[in-house]
């Protein structure tokens, strides 16, 4: 039995889709707050502190994760300004949340 078949039987979405939806809702809400609001200032904050090199996969940055959610493609990077601009239109942001783009 595949995961898709199981999700269809139990009439549920994958938990990864639910997490994606909730993260995009939160970041959109924070970015629509006034610019002086701490939640807006630090919503996509990236530390300038460099981490020591570790073996294995490099640490993913939060903005890279949101970029992947927005574009559904890990190699295409969206900037903080692009995400902020796109999230300012609540209707288009909500359509992104409710209908994830299919890879292709």
C-alpha cells in the first residue's frame, strides 16, 4: 500500500503538507504586521554568525525552507524582499497556502 492510498483511505493530507501550510500562514501573518513590529523584523532573520563546518548535510536556513515552500523547487532561491512583497497580498498568499504547487 502506498502512502497516497493510505491518505485517501483515512481522508487525511500528509503531515508535511499541514506543516507547510501552518508555516506559510504564520510567516505571512508576521510579514503583514507593521515594519517596526519585532515579529516582522525577525520573521526571516538570518544570523551572521558562521557555524563550524560539520560533516554531513549543511544546515538548512529558515528562509531557504520558506523559499522552497513558495517555489516548490529547492534550487530556485527567493529573497527575503520577494517573500515580503508576495505575502503583502493576502489573497495571493492564501492561494499559495491552500493549493501547493506540484513539482514538474
